[in-house]
């Protein structure tokens, strides 16, 4: 199966299936996708997207982002869920290069789990529901908010931290493609803070290790945040082979 899928004007659309789990199973292909903002889908891109059979889009962006840029195209067969995990705007937390990129990003992901727990639980609950599959989870760049949601889901499924971090780091190449697109189409928007385009594997490894220190596991975090244990079971039933 092809992991990274190509769409015109999208740069970070991929399947999170195929990763092995601790119990010898694997994450099912074509059940959960992650992406950057789907508002850019047009023309043949919409047709290619429809061919995937996606039933549900989970949009993690802030309301102001949706107001400014729009949402995925409307279609009778496509469910749309806007779930914003509320958290402090990164513009209010300047990047300090002395901390290093991995530390800065891991801290922002920690903030997201602490401030946006209700939204994260809601997103995982949607993914766990077999009636919603296949699901695409997206934000603006498809690496931070989307990365945390996918990391939590994959960790609950039993995927290793190393594989989760490897999947997360694929967003680095996507960010390079996005930067090329910005240079060609919106040169006035090239002055973006470095963390917006970075996805070092170390950041995800730090985040997952520290989440485990605080909550025991991703499952422990989610259940304490309000996700019913039955939803954990449903997530595994829906997304694991065997």
C-alpha cells in the first residue's frame, strides 16, 4: 500500500496504516488518514479524494482558521466534524532557539494535551466509531494537532514510539513541499516561525515519553480525560487487523 498520497495543493496527506503493534497485529490500511488543510482540494483532487471512500473529515483547526480559509468541500456522503482542541496560540509563545526545536515542540504538544483534552478525546472517539470510517484527521499543516491525535491513537493501538515518531517525521518532507508552494504562490507569507515547518522525530519521542511519565500511557491519559473504556476497545476493533 502507498502511504503518502498525492493531491494537487495538498502536501501532507497520508495513510497511517501498516504499522506493527506490540501484540503482533498491525494497523489497518485505508481506515485512518492524516492531512493538511483540505480546503485546498479542487477539481480532480476532489475526485481522487472521493475515490478513497472517506466518510468523515475531522477538522482540528481553530474557528478563525476555518472562517479565514474555508473547509473541505461539501458532499452528501461526506460527514464533517469540527473539533477544536482549545489551547494557547503559538504566536503567544515565541520560539527560543536555546531550547532547541524538539523541546519547543514537545512542550507545545504537552500544552495541547493539558489544555485541549476534551477536544482530543472527542477526536479519538470519532475515529473509534466504525460508522465514521474511513476518517481523515487534519489541521493546517497536518503535523502538530493532527500529529498529537494520530500519536495518541497509534500508541493506544500498540504501535511503538519509534514508529509513531517516524510517521510524524514524514511531515518534514511535506513541509518542504509546502514551503516550495508558498514561494511560488504566496511569497509574502514565507516569513513563518521555524516550528511551523519542523517535525523532528525527537520531538514526538520526548512528547510520548513524558506523557507516559505523567499518565502511565496514552490509554491512561485518554481515559482520565473522559474517554470511555468501551471507546478504547472500539478503536482497537476498528483499526487493528486480526
